[in-house]
C-alpha cells in the first residue's frame, strides 16, 4: 500500500481506532485503514469512492452518483461518462480504481466544483450587493431576485410567515 513504512503503519500512524472498552486499559491500538485509504484518495475498506471531496454512494449508477458533487448535474455527469467511455448504466462499485482516478482527474482539470464553485457564487452575490443594483438589494433583503410576486407566496425566500400582533381574524 502506498505510504507504508517497514512497520506497516506509514504516514497515517497517528490515526488509530481504539479497541473495545475492555481493551482500552491495555492500550491496544490498531491503525484505522478506512481513514488512511480515504486520505490517499482510493476506495478504502468500505468501498466508498471519494471524488472532489465527496463520498459517492456505491450502489448507484455512475451518472447518478456523480450528481452528489456540487456543480455536476445530469448533463455534466453524462458528458463525463461519454468522454471517458464509461457506460452510464454501470454502478459505482463496478468501477476500477483507474476509472475512478480518471474521473477524478477530469473533474479536477475541467470543471469547477464544490468549494471553488460555492465561493464563486458567493462572490458574485456579494459583488451585486456591493454595487447596490436591484438584484443586489433583493439579495440583501432576502426577497426573490428574478421578478416573482411577493404579495403572496415567496415563502421559501422570505421565511416563515410572521403574524401581525394587532390584527385579529374576522369573526362570522
């Protein structure tokens, strides 16, 4: 295994899993293979494929599993599979380590995903708010930005409805 020394622990020697409570008194420690394998970017003992810092579920198809990465939707997932000649019907647990490595390299080189994309979106919204344009004001006030009505609806953006204290319901 990559990163291993002669003692078999390697560069992850500080990652330990303690035994059962009965074994703790003796100080029995065993290296945590799951953490070390995930840190190295592989599948690990549990079989979880880790791409762009996201654990991809193994029982799903590749195109569905790639959608768990922020910034990759149905179209990009299909394009990635087509570009790497991976059948879309294939499950993530059927992928080889080489194929997972190719997917990881392609996503890192070609697409902006996860933290970088979230940061870019946040910076765009902050720029609009700093400019003081209409869209920036709507973001600042927490109202719909794209012209939706607000007299009724827009509860997702505005939050839970707050009752007015002085107003009473009409009696019949």
